[in-house]
C-alpha cells in the first residue's frame, strides 16, 4: 500500500475510535523494511486499546515491540521499585518487559521526571502497566477531634490497632495536631490491596470515633502530573462534576498559581469512605 493509503487507513481508525495517531510520513503498509515504524496512539485508555488492536490486525505483529510511557509521581518511584529493586525485577520477569525509571531524578533536585518507560510485546506492556499501578501507595486519612483533656491519645501499639494492621496488611500512624485540636489517623496500603485498606479504615473509624464515625469525612491524595489536570477535569469541569455527583465526594485540583511547586500535582479527594 502507498503512503496515501496508509494515511486513509489511520484517519479511518482515528475517526472511529476517537484517538489521535501519528506515523512516519513515508510509511507503506505491508512493505518489507529492516526498520520498524514507530506509531503513536493517544486518547482515552479503552479507545487507545481498540485503535491498537485494529492497527495490529493489519501490520505485522510477530516482531512488534512497543514502548509505553506512563506517569508515576517521582515521589512514589522508590515505593514502586521496592527494596533492592525487587518489585520491578518481578514485574519484568513476569511480563518479559524492560522497565526504565528516570535516572535524572538522582542528580537533579529541582526538575523531577515522572515518566516511566515500559518496552516489550503489546500484551506484556499492558500487564506491566497494570502491575505498576497496583504497586502505587494508597493512603486514607481522617481527623479525630480532641474533645477533652481526659480523652486518651490514640496509641498505634494498642492491641486493636495492631490486630487491624496485621489482619489487613496496612500500616497505621497517628499525627498529633494540638493547635488544631485534632489527631490525624493515616492508614497506608497499596492500590492492589484497596479493599483491605478501605475495610481497615472503616474499622478504625468505628473503634476510635464511636458514634461520630459516620459523620467524619475520609480523605486521600492522588499524585497526578499537572500537564494531565485539564484532560482529567474535562471541558468546563464536566468530568469532575460528573464524578462528584456520582460519588458524593469532593475533588479539589490545586491552583497552579498559588500552591508550592511540590504540591502542583497533588489532588485531594474528601467524603464518605465509599
């Protein structure tokens, strides 16, 4: 097929899958070449998957190696990589992919990169992406009001708290904030363990707050690179409004003009634990 037919082929897929595709200008579909063409597909995840499958049906996939660049907040890289790189070694072994975290972060204290590259066969790359997402930390927080001098300060070494930590595979810490008359309870786990993190938080609310449990809001922070904020918020805030209506949670994106540079990627979600 000529490069004109290649253009027609990609334009049709773009229209029907609502994606944006770029390809080499001289690409001839079906031509024998020692160089693999690089084709880039952008859009919503399910649309990109559909477009990719349709492209793969036509192009020779036997030797196709793809590279996916995903955003993982630099603050969470060490957590995801694991002690001695164990998490990444396991993911690379299971998916037969090469995963690269940016080296520049070690030397550059000002500009930090969130970009993680995964290279391998398409199915393996998608599996690696899912496994990396599962390794991300998931942290729920809630504030306990300090109502009187005689109220005991919560103790992380108490038998009940220890039991919750052991049973649900989470870590629980208490942050005293005497000036605000509050104690912040922090429950930390991972995305893969989301159900257990939620159940542990609900039990702690009940144990520590008693009758107040149902009225105390729970919050979490998401690290999302600032360049993706507008895409997620949607035109006129449509996506976020829909999410807030559907879940009853409040979602707050930072104002890039007023927050500190290190907080520009932090999104706050507050509401009922569900």
